[in-house]
C-alpha cells in the first residue's frame, strides 16, 4: 500500500470509534464473523483489545491474527486499538 493512502486511512481512523472489543475469550469465530460484517459495511474499522485478551497473546499477534482471518490489511496498532481496512 502506498504511503499517501496509508496516511489518509490513519487520518480517517482517528475520526471513528471502535466497533468491537476483544476480551478474555480472545479471537473467536463469532468475533471474526461480526468483524467481517463490519468491514464489509464500513471498509475501515477499529477494534479495541482489552487487557484480559492480552494474557494469552501479545497485542501484535492478536492484530495479525484478526487481519489474516478477515483477509484485511492491518493499518496500525496504537495503544490497545487495532485499525483494519479492506
């Protein structure tokens, strides 16, 4: 992805709220299914990863797992927020 598009998406991501939260159950099939619906509808989504989800895996691994499972592009991980685009 070119830098100009990446900067534009990061800028747009600042204006939106997280659509889902990943908690102690981690990445489940139901979460991926709902995330796919949200990505299809909105293209650019934010997901909040709660502290309880990080007990099993680190944040970067969780972000890569959901990006791979939804076949979307990981735009950025900032704090506990993961931004995905498709």
